[in-house]
């Protein structure tokens, strides 16, 4: 099961957010990005419970002001 989170955070806090998120279980990629969002996160876990735990930990970070969470489930394959 994979999910991609697009995050907005307080100006200047991107490095702190990336550092904190990169240590979470299930997070396989995290990068700062330019444009509408500040941080891109790729999560890969085995089951919905693990996904909920990782997403909940990210949502608890106080400097994150908003997030988008597209979940890819059972689609298979990559481009």
C-alpha cells in the first residue's frame, strides 16, 4: 500500500519537517518541493493500520498547516 502526501508548512520550517518525517516508519522518500506545496512524502506500508499510524504521526507535526493524501491501493505497476 502506498500513499503520497503533499504538505504545506510554516515558512522556514521545511528542513525541520523533512528531518522529522524521514525517521518515521514507512516513509521511503521525503523531499522539499517548490510551488503550491512545500514537502513531498512517499509512504509504503503493508497494511491500512500501518498507514494510519504513519499518517497520524505526520499530522501531529505542529508546523504543518495542511496536507493532501492521495492513496494508491491495489493498482499495481509503475510507470
